[in-house]
């Protein structure tokens, strides 16, 4: 009973349970441990001693969802199962990120290789070729549109998220956005001028 599983790392999980009662007519000789990956088939991965109440699985990997179940084995056969909840390992980064300009200041992002168990994606953008990054938002699905992209050549990067787990970043191609120019700076005019004076206005583009 009370089977539970916890992620120690992307390569290790710990499974714990409580043994049921045993006796002369209900002997227990071992506990069988099974694992399911990504909703697939259950496979036995271990047989541990009758008094053991935990097992460390050192054969998991990133970008998966796992569940465990255990049952007691004895001379009379096997018990029913006690099953854990799901655990998740770090999602994988997208295999590619494509940026496409859809307006003067709008950029649409598409990805390939979405992580199957990611719940959201962090999106960052850079206007200096990837030296400095700033958050552009969080995407729940793709395509995702940055409707207020800054002027110039913009590069994006995307990371998959599941709870506190975040993948590495996958970077996009660069796109060049076009925005209205800044107003000129007017020079050469005094703050106050006499009526009838001749003034010459000058300005510098920004």
C-alpha cells in the first residue's frame, strides 16, 4: 500500500511503499517492482526482498513521464498492485525554432520537436545577436506571436518547462523588424523670440 515515487534526478527515481501483513498461511517472499514510461506497457524492473520497502531506479532518462507499481509475491501467488502517481523528468528543448515576420513589429514563432510533457515554454529575445537576452513572454502553444517586437534584427530562443524543470534553450533564425522612426531633435530655436524676428529651424534625425 501507499506506493509513491519521487524524482531524484533525470537518471534516478526513488520508489517507496508499505508492506502488507504476512503470516504462516500468507507468506511473502519478494516484492516485484514494475515501471511504465509515457503511458506505455508495464515492465518488471526489479524483484527485492520480502521486508524491503523501497527501490532506487537508476535507469530513467530526461523527457519522460514515469509511474511505478509494486506487488507482493509468495508461495500462494502474487498480490494486487499498489500504484504510484506520475513523476516527470526534464523536458527536452525544441529541435528547431523558426521566426517569421508577420507585420512591421510582429514576429511569429513555430517549433518542431515539442516536448510531450511540457506545460509551457519560456520565450526570450535578443537584439544584439544573442549576447543579451530579455523575456518576451510565455507560450502555452505554438504558433506564438510576439506582437510588439523591438526594431532591428531580433533573435529568439525557446525552452520547455514542466513545473520547476526547464530544458536547455533552442535558438531561432534572426528576423528584421521595421518600426516608425524616432522624432527628429529640433535645434537652433531660442526659447523666446521677439515678434518680427527671423528664425531658422534646424533638426537632426534620430
